[in-house]
C-alpha cells in the first residue's frame, strides 16, 4: 500500500467513493476543478486501486478538511486511520499547523475516528447539513 497525492487521473475513483459515501456528494466538476488548484490537497491510500482518501484546502497554516471517504467494502479496517497518520506527516512538511473539520453529529463512526486521531470538539453548527438536516460538530487537531 502507498500514500500519494491524488491527481486528475484519480478523479473517477475519487468521485465513485464520494458518491458511495455521502448523501450529498461533491459534484464531479467540483472535484475536477479542485484537483487542479494549488491550495487543494487530496491524498489517497492505494493498493491496486484507491481505497480511501482525504482532501483538504490549505489556507496559510490551516488545513480545512473537505472530505474523508473510504470505499464501502473497506470500511472499519483501519485504512482511514493509516492514511491520516501519514497525512499529518506530509501536511506538517507542507506548513500545516492545524486541521479543522465539520462532521455530522449523527456520524459516530467518523467522530470516533477523529477522536482516536487526536481531534478535539470545539463547537457546533446547528442545522449545518441537509439531506437530512443535522448539526455539524466542529473539530480540530493541532499538528
């Protein structure tokens, strides 16, 4: 398994996992545009194909996590955790001092993953998510 920065060649695989993972996935056009931007980072864990990915937008020394998703057949096997551990090393080298994210308050699996990685809850955004409506838990991780 390898961790590497995703490119436009990985668009189809990213989009497939995104659609399988979220009730309101990012549009393919949005992902394609983001992959071409310098401030957008998307790292994936690959075996023979993309297994899991994390994307974030870098603004100064902050990495705002946009998506974390794993292929459905590979969930709960530690792959996202493995990717995040490598990602924090890469992000530090890139000048990221803190990661921030929003997570659905009803997504206990993701919340537990983030807590196991050292993220702390720092706030709530009421009614942030749609489809269905749900609060967002704000979390951050000092690197």
